[in-house]
């Protein structure tokens, strides 16, 4: 009797295992198919970002445009036309500029993707400064988020947001000087903020510098510069962010100067180095549809 119960139990287990086993196979095939789609989508998105860097380094504007949606707009409000105008102007100004991109993270659904990247750019511009032709060093670094949208079978870049960005262009002795420009990465509209410039001045040199801010618009506006001598290697200015809900650049110009005695009465002052440093300040737009009620007796009115 006991043996019969065990036999019946074993048969029931085996019978129950047949559909279960089939279900496992079905689930495995489904997961394998999903994994294949996932890897294919991930590869396609990575290819867009990698080709973006490749075409930018080749200055292949037509191939680069094909990676962007016609409805593209970045966080500065530049549409596709203006965005590529600024890119062409950059290539004209710095013909040897080269780019690097490191993908930090990719997230996506069926039709939308978000790609976090760290980008860099370097160039060696040649400028006429006074009587001399100087070779400069340009370095730029930024963290950005690209948003992609699937259009048919293709993934296209639909928007871009620069989280943070710093650039420096140095000539002469300024290439070997530590220059630090500190500003908030983000601020509200119509708010005060401080920008601080620190320069590790070479011995026996005098440093003159200016700090300004410019709205990120097109065409770019040029602010007036007022150079001041740095004392204790530090210069600070307080600015008020714009009310137009556009992002801004904090800009510093730095000159490294030396005094050389010609005779007992004359001194020649010459500039041995020149630098321009820039950092981005993202301005959070003012939401004019938020109202705060007056409080009285602990209640909102």
C-alpha cells in the first residue's frame, strides 16, 4: 500500500513536470529573444554616439547632420540650423580641433534613449599677438546628456543638455600657470552669484585679469572687459543672472606681465602670457505659474 502511494506520487510529479519543463523552455527562448533585442538596441545607440565623435573629428558636417533629428533642440534653445552654424564656426576657428567621448551610462525604452557622456576637445590655434605669432593650447571638457528618439529603424539625436562645461585657451607663459575659475554650475533666474578667479602667478610677474559674463545666445554678444591687477592672486565679482531664462558663461581673461628696466628712468612692461577661461552656468527658468499664499494664523489665505 505504501509502495502504491509512492508510485502514484512519482507519476503525478512526472506528469506535472512535463508542462513545467515546456514552460521553462518557452521562458528561456523569450528571455533569449529579449536579450538579443536589448543588445542590438544598445549597440545601435552606442553607434550613434561613436559616429558622432568620428564625423566631428573628420569635420564631416553632412554625415553628422544625418545623426540628428530635424526637430533637434539643445538646452540653450538652439535648433538644428543654429547648432550646426556654431559647429562650423568652431571648425573654422580651430581647424585642428579633435574630440573624445566617453559613454558613462545608457538607458532606453522602445522608442527613447538617454545617454550620459563625458566629452573633451583639444586644439592648437595660432594667433597674432602684437608682433609675435603665438601657438595656443585649447582644452575643453563637459558632461552632457543626449536624448535619442527612434525614427523608423534609426536612432536620432533629438536633444542635448550640457550639465557642466569648462574651457581654457592659453598662450605663451600662461600655458604653464594654474588658473582656476569658480562659478556655480546652476543658479536661478534673476539671482546673485559670485565668480572667483585664482591664478598661481609666476615669481616677479604681475597678473592683470578681468571677469565677465555673457548670455549663451546666437549670435554671441561680447561684454566689455575691465582689467585689474590681481592682489593675493585672487579676483572676485558678483553678477546677477539674467531674467530671460537663458544659460550663461562666466569668462575670465588673464595676462601675465613683467617689468624690465631699460635705464634709470624708463621701464618696459611686456606680456609674456595670455589666457582665456570659461565655465558654464545653467540658469533655471522662473516658473511664473507658481503662487505662494500668505500665511496668517497658521493657515494659507
